[in-house]
C-alpha cells in the first residue's frame, strides 16, 4: 500500500461542526459523503446533537449529502439518516471503494466535485484516496457535537500514519 493513500487532502484538526462550509465551496465541492459513527455522533449515541444538525442544515443548501457508514446495523444508520433527512448506505466496508463507486454510478456525481469526510484514516480517508476524491479528516464528535481531542482510535491511527511517513507533523 502506498503511504500517500493514508494522507488526507485536508487534515482539518476540528470536528465536523467547525469545518467552514465556505472552505468546501471554495474548493469546488458539490457533494459530500459523510461517515456516521465518530464523525456525526459517538458510536453509542442515538440522537444527533443540535450543532451537528445545524451544520448539516446549512450544508444542505450548498451540497448534496449522503451518509456512508461501515456500521452493519441498517436500523441504526436508517434512524440517524431520518433525523437528518438524508440518504444513506450502511455496511459500506470502507476502505473498499465499492459503495462509493455505486453512489457515483447511481447519482452521476463527478469525482472532482465529491468529498468524503470522516474520522478514520484507515477506512474513510483510505477509501476516498483510493478513488481519487477529496478527503477530509475530522476529529471525532462528542455527544454535545464538539470535538473529542482524546480519541484513542484516532490518536493511534495518527501515530501509525506518522510512523509510516503518511502524515506530516
Ligand atoms: Mg467513523
């Protein structure tokens, strides 16, 4: 595996609610693929926080949005998608590109104007980079919608990627 494939195009250092929509617009992004667990809410939560809802609400006026989760529970992802009134894929098996390609084929979205936003380097970022779409790494989100800076999983992945030379300090 090429280590470059682990490097997000944008290592934002913030959670999704602090990603400026204007920055995405300026980069020519028209469509967002969003990871769910960790990115929109903690894995064990069921309700989307108000800050995340607000961010999505504003984002909807600029971008087409689709949820793409590795979670095998259709019930969970469906309920979350309903809270946000968004389309979704579950059991996506990222870093496999299969679901992403399926989405592109179904919707006709262009790779050049597509971005994936997620909290995991070895699933979300790797899947997006393998497909050649714009990749954004965010900090995991807490129940209140704001960043969890002490995520053991993300800190481990960042350390590993640094060791592999995929990320710059
Ligand atoms: Mg995640």
